[in-house]
């Protein structure tokens, strides 16, 4: 008999691996790793002293990988609904970017992270969009993620077209990297807010850093972006990034809506991961990512909730469901994307898009013990005919009973373990008011009453 571990039991174990599903199974956790995955009776017989979580009605999935978001938007949700992306950036992002500090980064990440954990997210790939301040801003993100028990692949969404100095931007990158190096759950990447938002000098520096650390960038989100870069360079943003060497390092590209055949081929050739954000693409009227066409080329496509000001809920289950529905209504085909496809994208394919599939994204021995337990005692999941469809179409945050990150529970009984949501909400109010006041959000011409 081995040392005592933890058995997480489920009526259905959806592994995102092979076999795809185990009925009446269990996942055994030892330390921060998955030790075994198999039939419940066999694992219980071998490990009779292990503590048991879940039950014979639960559904167990890998932890969800949120491939794109912005903790920088967490304190100004529910605003500027009438604008497309370019107008929205002018109305919301540009006014707030100069006014972030470590405190807004910390509190905003706690606010959004609570919502993420409640919907099964175990890793958030984030881009914090702000201007450099007197003191580093983005380490506040890492501090909050560690406190929540939530993994992060975190970036500073750098841009110098608003006037920030390149040296100050590089200092912010360095501060964030140092915070990640000292973190138990976060790792660093280079953030590029937008190709057109960086000078040639800054983009050259970004490419150099990304060769070692990887990058996270918005690409081809709206037609105007593609048109502006093509007019300036004669190339699409994807062509320009490939030509200047950004794709030589691991890259996650958010959105990828307005693509031609050459763009799609380049993404596949350079193994660029794509973060599909169905909710924000609909809210901002940006268009529809050609998910199936990209996946047929071998491009890994993950799912993102995007930022709280462009979504406005940090609800991964909503994003997973709408990823399917948006493809179906766009293609007018019920077979355009399936529940199995969407669950794969939210787990192992999202991990592959971030080049982390060797560690995360599936329930396999030796991988990190990140998993979600769905409560089969809930009326919503009382009668399971197809567990994949039950998770993708039926389940909501109320059905998320437990979330495990690195072998420890970050959600238990449907609620986050390590912070008090009521206290965080109260703490956020003064930070949100201060940020809105400094950014003059209510007085901005696009937001002011007509």
C-alpha cells in the first residue's frame, strides 16, 4: 500500500486524454500531481486509506485553461456597451491605463479570479493593460493569484503610443518577471497590447524578450486593425509578426477573427496558439473566429473569457457554451462544433496553445493535479445522458463543487477557499471609485449622456 493520498471520485471522469471517459472512476492525487486515473473500485482497493472527495454522481474534468483575459478591467464592468472595439478602447481603456497601481491590480485580480475559480478555471493567461507608474503595477496580479490559489501565465500589455517611455515599459516587464520567478503558481510572458500600439523600437525589444519567455498579443481582432497595419507596412499583422520574428518564440494570439488563407497558414506554420473569445467578440461586434478552419490546419485553439469590461462576466462555462453556439449560428450547421470539441479546447487544447500540455490540461498520471468536480446531486446534473453535453450545455457556476489546483482545493462547497468574497467586494468599491474618478470615466465624451 502506498502513502496516503486523495481519491476524487466521479460517475464520469472526462480525461481530455485516452481513454476519453471513465465511468465510475476516480483520480488519485499525491502531493501536487495526479498519481493514477482509473476505475473507482480498483483505486479504492489499492488505496483504502485515502481520503475521498466527490461521489458516484459527480463529473470530473481537467481544470479549465482560460487562454486570454485582462485583470486590468476588473473594476469597471458593465460599461460602454454601445461601442465597437476601436470606440471602446478610446472610451474605456485609454482613459484608465494611466491610473492603475499595485492596489488596483491586486484587488481587480482578486475580484475576477474569484469568478474564474467558481467556473472551473485553474489557469488564467492574462494581459494587464496599463501604463507604467512610479512603482511597479503588475506584481499585484501575481500576489493576488498566489493568494487565490489560481495559476497564471501573466503579461504586462505593453504599449508606448500613449507616450510611455520604452525604458519604463521594460522596467515593468522586469518587475513582473521577478514576481513570477518568486511565485508558486505564476509564470511570465511578454505582453504586446497590439502591434500598432508599439513603436518599432519597443516591438524590437518585445521580440527579443519573447524569444526567451514567449509572448501574448492581440491579433486580427477587427478589420480596422488589419487595414491600419497593412496600410502602414504592406502586410497583415500576422505577416508582420512572422517577418519580424515574434513567432520564433511561443506565442498565444488573442481573437484571430479577420484572417485570410495566408494568415491561417502562417499561424499553423509557426505553431501559434489562438485564444478564441466568443463572448467579447459578440459584445464588441468584432466578428467570428474561424475555429474549425484553424483546428483543421493543426492550430491549437483555446477559449478565453477576455476582460471583465468586454465580457463582462468571468464565466468560463458561459464562454465554453457560447464557443459552440457561435460557430453553429455562423455556419448554420449543428455539426460546426461539438460539446466534445469545446471541452477539448477548454482543457488540453488550451494548454497546447500555451505550450503547457506536457504539464496541464488532461487527467493523466504525472501531470499537475488541476481538476474540477461538478456536483451530480444538483437538479441540473441529476440525469446524465451524455456527460460532455451535460458539462458544456447544462452546467453553470452552481454546479462547480470543487476546484483543485496543484493538488489543493481552491474551491470547496462551491465557494473559494482562500479569500472572503464579501470582503474582497467591499475592498473593491473604493478602488473602483478611485480609478473611475481618476480616469474621468463618467465624463468621457463617449460615455457622457447625450
